[in-house]
């Protein structure tokens, strides 16, 4: 039903957008619209002064349930470059792109530029609560694979995504390609330093298991650094209340292995993590997936790198 309503709204909205033209675009800078915060921040770093980056999903908003407003659709249609993740939770993107015709100069689907990993249901994790519509079509797609969408969480993967963004900016604005590539090189050096910091923490660690009293959007991160994990839900789960069996499993895991930290993710209620911590004596720490940021953080200009460096510190605490 959501898809039908969206389709009905797109055509009149885009017709109005076409009538309005690009009169609101007073800047000569490249207009780049990004669906998620990591890509918005990568664009800021690589594009520099020659790019105006726009974050489509508002800061502080739950990204998995986002649906574009009429103004969002107009913003997309006026972009020189539109960058989106391409996971199933962005079901609305393809319909919008199909309706917008040739008005968007370049589109970049980020999941085309990384080796996607299948979602995992590990021991103790709730297996229900997946939001994506295709799972309601089991008769037709019984063996369809669900891929984890949080592809930017490893600095190694983030580097590949940044290269794809740079290539697209260069195509859209070849006159500043040299600057974009220089900015990319500088940013890749910072990602490399971050990667080495994580590797140093893991190398010196006493343990290799992370426990998340929350959804788990860090699959790519854990695979990069060969870390084990347990969690209440997988990364795109719609559930917020775990079963008693899942809660007991996580509590027993923390107690049995004397795990010092239970992690939660940004903008979480922390309810599950707090319950585990109260029972076990573990500390609760936030591990930033960077999928979104709070409004205050966004207004303060927080960056992907700054949040990930915070993760270095909380990872060290959790693996000690």
C-alpha cells in the first residue's frame, strides 16, 4: 500500500517541480543529495568548497521507516547527483527515480560498490521482526537472500565507497576533478589511520566478543576485524522488545564470559542494554553505526571520522 500511495503522489509533485524549474538553485556548486549521513559526510569531505551536500533523511530520524515528503521528492529531482544506499529499506528510492525521468544528472547506488554480506542470525538473536516487504512474499521468493545494508561501518569498506563517490563527482563536475581526487587521497589517509587504530585495539585485546543489547548494524565492522558478536536483533529488525529467552541468553553470555561492556547504538532507548547491565554489572556504552546522528550532533557539524574515533575508545573498553 505504501508503494501505491507513493507512486500516486510522485507524478503531480514532479510536474510541479518541473514548472518551478531550478530557480531556487542560486549556487554554482554541485548539488549532491544523499539519503544517509555517512554518504553526506563523505561528500562534504571529498567535494569541499565545490559541492553543496544535502542530507535527505533528517538527523535524528529513524532511517528504516523513512518515507520522502513532497519536498524531499522535489529536492531529489533537482540534484546534480543523488547518492543512496540501495538496501531494501530504501524501497521508495527506485519509484522516485523512475518517476523523475532525466532530471537527476547522476545517481549512485552504494551497494553496487561493495561485496554485500548476507544478514546473519547468530546464537541467541531474535529471528523475527524484519521490516522489509519482500519477506511477506515467501511463496514467490522463498529462498531470497537478505543482505546487510550497513556497508559503511568498516573503515576499509568506507574507503571503497569514498572512491565511488569521488568518481561520480568527477563525472558530474570534471572541471574540479583534480581537487576531488586530492581531497579523496587526504580522506583515505584518515580512514587508514582509523583502520590501524581499530586493528591495534583488537591485537591487544583480552577477548573478541561484543554484546549488543540492541539491533546489530556492525556486521561489516566485525567481519573486518574478526570479532565475534551477540545481539538482541539483526541490523534492520523492526522489533524493540526481545523475548525472555533472548534477554536471558545475553545476560548469561555476559556473566559467563565476564564481559565488561554491553553496547547500544545511537538514538536507542538503551532499555535492553540497561536491563542486561543492571543484572550483570556491565557498563553500557554507545557504539556508533553512523547511520544517523542526533539533531544536536548534526548542527554541531559532527563527522563520520569523529564518531568512529569514539568507537575506538569504547571498543578498547569492551575488549579489555
